[in-house]
C-alpha cells in the first residue's frame, strides 16, 4: 500500500482543484474484442453532462452529510455528470418529502436519499422509480420500496462492536442506557444489535431504553433521570452523534467535572471529537461517509445506464432494472482519542483545497468526465476451483465488461477439481504473472488466509466473491445474501409442505457461502416450521453422493418430502433420486437449490425440480472488478476515514450484495448459458471465459 498512499499524497499536493481525484485516462470506446458484444457504450463509464443527480437529506447542516456529498461529487465528476445537495432544516419526514418533490420537479436522473422514515418514503420512491428517476438509499433505508440499492455501513456490526467495547470497559457489570430514535432504520438496527449482544454475552448488565429524537437535551434529561433511579448506571450508547453530546454532559455533571460514564455513539461530529480528545468520551463508531457517497453515486449511474450492463438475470424480460444491490457495506472505523484528529471536518475540507467545510456542499455543475485514473498495462485475474463449472462464466463476463470500461485486462484461471491445495497452486501461478489484482473464490476460507495476506503485502489487491476468507485482509467481499437465500428456500419449501414432513439438507463443509445458506435454511425451518424434521448429509458437491444420501434417508424415513442443496452440482442427484422414488415418471420430492446449471434448468422446465435461487453472477463479477480496481487506485479517492495515516487501503467494502433471482419453469429460459452467450454476440458459452486484453 505504500506506493498508492504516496501517489495519493502527490495528487493532493498538485491538484489545484476542489475536486481532487480525476486522472487523465482516455477512454477507448472504439476497441472491440471477440470476448465482448459490440455495444460501444459498455466500453466507457461516462454519462451525459446534462444529467443531474441529487442528494436529499434531513437536517442539512449535520456534519455527517458533508463527506458523503464529497464522495458523491468526486464519483460524479469522474462520470461526467452533475451533483447537487438539498435538505431540510429539521428532522421531519413531511418536510423532507416536500424537498424530495422539489427535486423531482428539477428533472433529476437520480436521487441519493437518506429517508427520515422508511415507511413514509415508500410511495415517493416508488413514484420516482415509475417516472424513470433512479433512487438509492444511504445510511438509512426504505426496504419496502423499489429503491435500486442501499449503501451503508453494517449497522449490526456497529451496534455489536460498540456493545463489546463498552461492556469490556465497564467490566461486564452495571447498567447501560440505550437511546432510541424510532422510525430510522439504521439507528434502530444499531440499537437492536447493541442490546442483543449485551443480553447474549453479558447477563449481569442491565439495559434501559429511552427515546431521544436525536436531541442532546432529551438525552441529557434521560441520563439524569435514569441515574436518579439507578446509581449503578455505568454507560450510555446513542446510535448517532447529535444526542451523544447530551450523554457526555450528563456524565460530567454526575462526576462533578470528571466523566462518570462510558459514553459511546455511532457517527462523529466536531463536538464528539473534542470530547474524545479531552478524555470525556469513550469511543465513536464512524461509518466511511465518503465511500458511502462514492458508492451511492456509482449505484445511481449504473441504475440509470443499464445499457452498459449485460447480465444473465432475467430482469430485462421482466421490465426490471438490471442493476440491483440490496446492501453495500461502505466500511467503518473506531474513533478514539488516538485517531480523532483524522475526523475533523474543517481539517478534511482544508486538505481537499476548500476554504471551509461549507464549500463541500457546493454543487458540481461543470463536471470534467475525467474517468477513474489510469490503469494502463494492469492485469486482473479470476481464480476459481473447478474451472469448468458454469457458474463462473457469467461472473467472468461481468468482470470483463467492467475491465473493458476501465481499460484494463482480465484473465480466467482455475483448477480441474475441488481441491484447496490445487487452487492455492493456481493462485501462486497468478502471483508470478505480476497481477494488479485477483478475484478469488476460495475453496476453503482457512486455506486462503495466508495466500491472500501475502498478496496484499505485495501490493496485489484481493477481492473474494461467492465465498469468503473473512479472517484474511482481503479488501472486499461480493456475494448474494446467503442468509436471505437460505431463508427464502426454507420459506418456499415449508409453505409447500404445509409445515409437515421431513427435509434433507446437503452440506459442503468448509465453503462459507454453502455453510451460510444451509445454516440459514435450517434455522428458518426450526423457528417457523417445528413439525418438519431436518436431516443433514455431506455431498462434497457431488451428484452421486447426493443421490445416495437421498435414497438412504428415504429408506429410513418414508416421510421425506424435500431436498435442499446449497449449489447446483449436487442438486441433480437429488432430482434423480426423487424420480426413482416416484416410479421413474413423477417427481416424488420437492428439490430446490442455490445456483443454476443447464441440467437444473432442464429439470425445471420438465417440472422435475421445484426452484433454484440464482445469485446475479454477472453483477458479482462486475462489482468485484470495480472493487479490485478502486483498491488498486487509492490515488483517485479522498475519504475521511483515518486509513491513510494508518497505512491502510482507502477502499474497504466488507460485504456487497449482488442480488438474486428465483428461477422456476416460467423464467428458466433466461438462464441458459449458451443462449446468454449468443444474446450478447458470442458464438458460444466458452467465449465467456476468454480473456479480455486491453489495447
């Protein structure tokens, strides 16, 4: 990382522009390649300079929004589009809805929205989407709306991290007051996670809850009232920074000038930073606001520019937006007295060349369209097990399309078998080819921790996809929501069985995404369908092993009604066994899986398979390539996250959800690999994994 950090400092020193970060990359829209269709628009990431994107927030003077808008503006400038900031003076959903409507009257291309109340914004968002205005939510969500993407830090992780830190600081005993802001999804999630972690891990800690409405005075009053009835009050947690100041004030009063309480919050402000440096505040959890805005702007652009995408997800036929990301994690930092200086807004603005922080909110009306730096000569590789598995093909096509847009080269390498040692050898071979970055699907998480960490130490960026190595230093992880996949499969099967019977779940130990799917499936069944019996067997992704496991299970329990496999390869064996049990002509079992293959699609169309859950493989590859590129090009990024001073990569996305589709006999035709390849101008599926070499 040292090379990229130095480059970033040089850019900042020489920029002379308030929008630092633009490179001089010339896009090559005229190049063509047999491994890509003829769409010229897919060869560059640039909008029309007349396109206008807006940020819409409550309490527009809150410091949190400033770095978010800076990130949005820098991404907009690179894309050649305009960016504007609008908000309300108070926390009021009706007032924000009025601002949203004002924006709609200004002919926007897209809106980056922090909704005061998720429910209150369902109709406004859906109306905007119906009018072809893209909407992405950030830091707070409206999950029941048709918004295209949601960008935030992991609010569950924020809450549980804060809980762990606070509980350890007070020795696992005493009382904690948790302040609530009902109706704001991110705050509710943080509070819920905090309370759940304490209840699960620290039974000797008592929790109190009060509402603050993000008001410091209300929090001060709540703390003093709680302390009067329980002198054992040791700590206060607030899910945002505004009300946290009141907690600190109360703690100082209780301590007669010394801080008597362990005060912690999410987000930061100048007042919180001052308190941290003065030793009067314990810690703050800071989401990466800049990356939140940067990612949000990218989401809006791709949602508005489906023409640069060619996924295999069936959405085009359904009239849906091709770009879907239900959750993007922009990362977080723990702010203490030791690193508080890195988070002062005025210092950040000065570093960027602004006169003061208020200039950050000025609109971008004349974008440069300067692209995302210079990737000339860079090579990115995909490293997979069982390289002939169809799943990887659309992933590689997505990677190639993003690589072409960024003017870098993309290559595909893998093993003939499912073997961690063999894949580690391929990984080492790639490392010898001087890669800039590697997209890796690790066979097992543990086996790839050292190879990934070694690559990162050698300044080779690593992004995991579809399976993770969470204990490694990988920069990003892109996958569909494995928990949601398992839950959805369990729900469909449980309902179809009427809540009765037996289900066999096939296991593939060591592969994180498969384990997550299976665990979620089983947990959902146990919670919602207690009369369904669950059996578990290992398959190793082998159809024959699954066939044998199904037949053996059926012999001991003739009430076996369904089989779930976490991938497609072994699912064929389940279907074969079900047909045999049914006498050869009828399917006796409800067979469901994650992922698809030609065999599974044929079974679906023949009514011999229940359904498959298909992650969006193309977007998985496209998003992974973007992540890897930005991790390699820190010089175009200017976040306020303290990572530069710590010598860390400025781009961190612990989890990015590439979305999923439910595949049945009704839409199975959209998922055949050969048809997909021909639809995008290729002669056959094998061309999907041919390299793209930048000119």
